[in-house]
């Protein structure tokens, strides 16, 4: 019975580690998308903010 409980605890710990790794990969993918979006539209956003600022 002890062996079964130990295997169960190890399986839960491995699943928790796997979930943390998946979250880290998702976070890295979102960071890359945000960076690429910023690099692509950075000057457009800057000029738009300048336009709004000058009209205020």
C-alpha cells in the first residue's frame, strides 16, 4: 500500500511540474508575440499618440 501511495504522490508531482513548464512556454510565446507586435507597429503607435497629443 505504501508503494502505491508513493507512486501516486510522484505522479502528482510530475504533473505539477509539467503544468508549470507548459505555463512557462505559453508565457514565452505571448512575450514573443507582444515583442514582434511592438516592433512592427511601434512607429505607427508613436505617430498616433503624437497626433492625439497635438489635437488635445
